[in-house]
């Protein structure tokens, strides 16, 4: 008689739908005290299928309440990715002079005997996102030749007092502007001869950020996700460009001629930022889909499939070579879910190992600091012959995740392996060898060098693989080491 082992891979503090399939985050917007997260959802299947917009809300970016499906397919097609904004000035006329929420999304219509048709459409909500009405004049934007014409991200240009849309156009992105979200004028196209083109361009975003925290020095950041191609083992991933934007045209800086990735793990895709975060908050908040099209339909979860990264705060930092690099950190709200377990200062590796030896943890946060030039690594979710190794290799100048032996991996031949991100020197100092590691039941997220080097990887360990240990250079002293359990968020579902 055989026993079937049930694995619980539902995250403790990462959002997943209660059931069935989820992929790209959509329509993230802040309104009336709530963060909205919409997402690509197949409510009747465990694999990608007819796309709807699922919906969840949060007051703190940690606990999420799943709401009814917001948008369902209709005669114009499936509901593909897009964005949402607060129409503060009722430019659409949908709201009788009051502010309201407008979703801008792609309709994807399958057509027998010819290519699918992708067009941009609107829906609006007069009740803080609880119910949605599709605009009777849909679609509001079509293109005569682009087959791939999707994933509109819209924002308000306060200087020119009009809306701007960035939308994916196969191997480029196009920029449009509009006074009312209904009528759109082409402005420019970007992407030819620059960036990575080993897959379809998807899910763009465009936003300004201060450089080194200085509001008087600002650059624009463009995100573009790249679909999976069998020619590249990395699968789907997200690149970014920095430069200037005048309301019509994005002009990349010289350093954008080098391909730069948002995340050097395998599992952070299609991420975009929240709209309408209040100015007094001032953060640029981001979330991504924690999977990869190489194997997204095959991951060994039960009852649901798909999770989001933790929400992240984005910033720009000047590096030693003069380039402006994107940095990421987990949102500060996550700290409220911490339960302190271990706090050490100036600890030898032996002392640190002694403090970790008795721990059995599935979901936690680990923060470590070591002197520059130090090599050290943690074995997380270890036990029963399984382990995921997260560390800093000083000789190679990189942070890395090795999930070669992390648990279940046979569902795809390219799932296992070691992934690394270079530790880049800053303008005023060399790279730091700090690590922040977020571990959950089915993932690790690594933020090294103060968030300059980021790796996100799914893992599927056995539930009893909960050990934690550390190894490092002979004589290494960790300046600090902190371990926090992370509680299941109260007041909502993840």
C-alpha cells in the first residue's frame, strides 16, 4: 500500500488566489485607503486559459482580501493585462464630476483562420472597485498591423494635463496620449536597436524616480518584460531602461545600451508599479508574478497555481561607473508581520551556526551583514537531502541562489540550477556583502548589496525540510544576523 504525500506550497505571506490559475499582476492602484491588485486569472482551470481579471485588496500590502472577479471575457475577447488609474478630474465623464476608478486593458479576440485581434478597452467603477462596467465605446484603441498589441500601462501627465499610455507592440513599445482615456493619439515608438529581443515584449511600465534620493535629480525608468524563448535558459524575465521622457518620447541614457535585468532569479515576471500612491507617501511600489513561462503550467501546487512576489519599493542608485541602477527592497509594511527569533552582533560563523541549529522554519526573513570581501552562505529549507543555498561569493563578486537540490524539480528539466547577480560598487563605496532573504513555503527572494542585486526563485521542498544553517570563510565575523518568523497576515487571505 502506498501513501500519497500532500505538499502545502501555499505561501504564508505571498498572495495567491484561493483556487485555480493566476499569472500577471494587473491594474494596481491605490484609492480610498486600499491597494488594489488585479491579476490574470483562469477561474475554472489550473493552467492558462480564458483570461479574467481576478481582484484582491489590501490596506497594508501584507494581508489581502480576495474579491469577486472584476472583469470577464465578452464578445470582444478575453481580458488580458492592463492597468488602472484614479480619474481624479472625471476626464472620462463616467463619474458625474467625482473621482473614480478606470481600468485600461487588452481585449484578446481569437479569430478562426486568422491572427488573434488585440485592442485596448476601458471599464470603470463607481463603488471603489467592487463592481465594474465596461465602456460602451470599446475598444478605444486598435492598431492596423501589430499582432501583439497589449498590456497598456496608463498614467497622468500633470505637466501636459493629459493621460499617457505605454503599450507593448511585439518587439517594441508605443506611447500614446489622450485627454479623456477614450481618444488616443500616437506619440512615439521605442525599442528598435536597443535592449533584449529574445522574446516578445510585454507588460511595460514607465515612471520617474529620484536619483540617490535627491528629488531634484530625476530619471525615468521603463520596464519591459520579455517572453520565454526556447533559445534562452532564463525563460521569461524583465529588463529595464533609464533615461528622459518629455511626454512624447522616451530617450534612453548611454548606460541603457547594456541589457539590464530587474531580477536575476528565474521567477519575477510581468511586474509593474502601483498607480496613485499618495504624494506624501512618495514610494514607487512594485509587484511581480512569481513564476516563469518555462514551467508555469507545470508547477506542483495543489488546488491553485501562481503567486506574487512580495510588494517592493523601487529606487535609483548611482554606481561607480556613473550608471543609474534600479534597486529594490521589500515594502516596510512587512516588518509588522515579523516575530523576532534570533538577533546577533559580531558573531563568528560558529556562534551563528549554534544559534540556528535548533530552528525549524518554513516562512521567515533573514538579514545578515558581513564585511566586504567576505564569502558566506545559508542553507535554507534544508533537510532530508534537500537544501536551497543562498550566499555571497566574494571571489566572483556576486550573490547567488542554488536550487539544484531544493526539492521537487522534475516537472521541467531547466528548473534546477544556480542563479547569480553581480554586486556592483556604488558611487561612493564598494559593494556591500549584506543579504536579506525572504523564505516562504515555495520561494526565496534575495536582496543583496542594499537591494542592488536581486534574485527571486521558486522552490518546492518537502514540508519537513525546515532546517537552517550557515557556513563562511575561516575567521569570518557576521556584523549582524537577525531571523524573524513571519506571521500569517490577519484580516485577509493570501
